[in-house]
C-alpha cells in the first residue's frame, strides 16, 4: 500500500489547524502521534485542552517508559519514539525521523516563507521516497 502523505498549506495558525486535524484523525480510530518541536509543545498542549469547550481531546507528552492508552494523542519531538506507526501529524520543519515507517502522515505547513520552503523540501523528500502525496489548502 505504501505511505500516504497529506500536505495542508497556508495555515494561518498552524497549531489551531493542527487541533482540527487531530480531532478528525481521532475519528479514524487509528493511533495518532504528533511530532511537535519542543518550542511549540507547551502551546499545543494548552490548545488541545481548550480547543473546544464541549470536547476534550485526550493527549499527553509521550514517555516511552509508559503505556499508551487507546484513543490518546501522543505528543513527541522525535517520531521514532512513538509506540505505533499508524498516523503521524508533523508540525516540524524537517521530515520526522522514522517518517517512512508510518501508514499516513499529515503535514501542516504555515503561511510564512520559511515554513513554505521547508514544506516544499519535505514534499520533494517524500516524493523521492515514493510516497503517495496529496495537497489541501488550510486557508479560510
């Protein structure tokens, strides 16, 4: 079947958009990990607590010494540390470690020039690796 990578470009607020993707990805029932740079981890953690007033998104920063619970979103800085290889949402500017081992990756690309360049570089890397790629606009 091979790796499927979906790019979401032009996200004005990448963390808020990521919360929307997390909510949709959880509905698939597959394990989900979020690769988030350390500098953004606290902000994403807080946003997942408060994203929807009537809805809780179960999540935590992943500790490999712990046991993952079904339906729990695991936040990591290194995707290779995740206990599964199902869904990965990437908020970093680099291709995550072990990326090619996952079933599906969701790539969130912001709208500033640096993040767009980094997103294009990741797109080319996935393309060279033979991944199936699609692209959606996160604008609006």
